[in-house]
């Protein structure tokens, strides 16, 4: 009698384990590639948003023959005194604290939001009735009960940035370029009570070297270095509460030395985690003063940026309570301690992209600038009205190619690709 051997098809345990191991290796190899592809898509979307902002700025200029003003709105005080300065909150005026992004809303398909802002608004953010209504152009941009200031405008957000929610209002990842000197960057040519002043005008004429100048009308004709050679806006990342050097202000306890050494706060950086502040020995701005926390507020911490320190550098704010030794005119009122939203602060562009940031050039081009861009002497004194030598009015930027790109009319020759 013959017996047949029955053949059974299948995997042995060893073969199954080998297949599982191979699949695991392939997944391990592919996952970083998938993550990189997703970040590349987010970065492209971020760049496209910036391009749309550039087009909106050009369309605005075509309509009004000027750039959208950074630091505009309803302002001048009738009563001048303590507690009535522009950095204080107000329900009846915005005290010229609106950023350049506010007038851009109708040019980026946000006409409905613009209509809410430009007209008296009878509703609070939660939909309840406001009586009397909010004024036309809104209150100061700190009001969480005013609906428009709480809106997260998609065109003002970069998909790579995960920040959201309180204590911020509506966030933004795009900021106006204010040049390479922080002096008078929140005052412009006006006093703390938003009144024109000749001393402030002299100060800002010397130090307001960017495409945008606080509380002043600017136009493309003012950009004498050429639109293709001048940064008009930079990307910023918003604070997520992690003590990041690029999203939280460190207060300089030495006061005026920030102007003579912009990198002064580098001493407070955690040496083992160089993208974060040290756990002790550093005074940080309050949790409500995070980078990019208010898209409607012109304060440098929210919607301003400078080409002083390289991209993704630390934020170093001036503690104006210690400025008694600084020689300034008697009517040059300084921001008191605690008012971080109005402080002059060394605030570089920043992003969550690998190795650099997007910037918007005057001609509408969006370029990616690496952290290693040539940035001159980071300890050099800023250009101010009272500066001497390399810091005197009209001097070329002491911050190399990076500083030159942020100034509009310093006559620097850019002879290399960036």
C-alpha cells in the first residue's frame, strides 16, 4: 500500500519573523521620509500664504499709493497724564496700535472681517450684545471680548506652527520688517500720548530704517535700495509656552546696553539646550506677551521683526525702568516696566522650519534665509540719532548682509545670492 506525503503550503515561524522584521525596517526608513514630505508641503503652504500677503501689499499700494501703515487707527488723546499713554488699554480707541495686517484683510479675501472692524460693532466675541457698541476700528488690540481681534485668519498662519488657544488672541506668523535698529520702534515720531513730537521725529528718522516705520506712512518710493533687495516682512513662530528664546522676551537688566550690544541676552540662554532660556537667573515677559499672540497689534513682539541678530535668535527686550542713565530729551517718555507689548525688543524672524525662515522681499518674492546668513557683528551698537562712528545716522548696517537686506535706503551693495 502506497502512502502519499501531503504538502502543506505556509510560512514557518522563522520566515514570518523575518518578514515582520523586514516590514519594520522599511517602515522605520519610510516614516522620516513621510514626515519630511509632510513638512515640505506645510512649508510650501506657508510660503504661498506669504506670497499672498505680498500680493495684498502690492494691491494695497496700487489702491492707496502707500504701504499699509504699521501703527495706525484712532489715536490722539485729549487728556495727557499718567495712565493715558498708548500702551494702556482702551475700549473707545485703538490708540494707533493696529498692525499692517489689519488694513490688508480686504485684500486677502477677508472683506467680512474688515466690515466688522471698520464699522461700529454691537456684539461681543461670545455673541452677546454690546451696548454701547464697539467703536469703528475697534478698541485696543488686547480685548478678548472684541470678536475681530480673536479671529485666527488662515492667511496669517503658517501650517508648520502648532500654536493655538489662550492666552493668545488671533495669532499670526508674519511680521513687518522694521529695519536694523529698535530705537523708537513703538513710538515712531509721536509721544506716549500719540502726539507728534520733533524730538521723536529726529530719533525715528535716524533709526527707523526698515520698509515699515511705526505710525508713519511709507511707500515703495521710500525703498531706495530697490524692492528686490529689501525685506519688507519676515516669518515668526508663535509662543507655545516652552520658554523658547525665539518666542518669549528676556528682559535686559542693564537697560540701555541693549542698544550698544543687541546680543546681551545671550548670557541667559540655557547652555545645554540653546533654543531655550535658562531655568533661573532670567526675567521673562509674562505669558500673555508671547511672540505672534495678536495679529492686530503693532507691538514688535507681536507683528514686528528686525534684521539685527540672525534668524531664530533670542528675543531681548529693553527694561525701560532702568533707563535713567540714558541721555534723552525730557519729553522722550519711555515705556515703563511690565508693558512688554510696547517694549523695544531685538526680535529676529523665526520659524519651525529646519534651518531658517521665509522672508518677503519688496518685489513680492518669498525667499528662504538660513540661520547662517552673514550678519556682521552681533555686538555692534545700533544706529541711533545720538550714535557715533559706525552707529551714526546714515551709516551702513553693522549687521552685514542680513542687516543690509532689512534697510530700505542705506545704499549697501548686495553682490551675492542669498
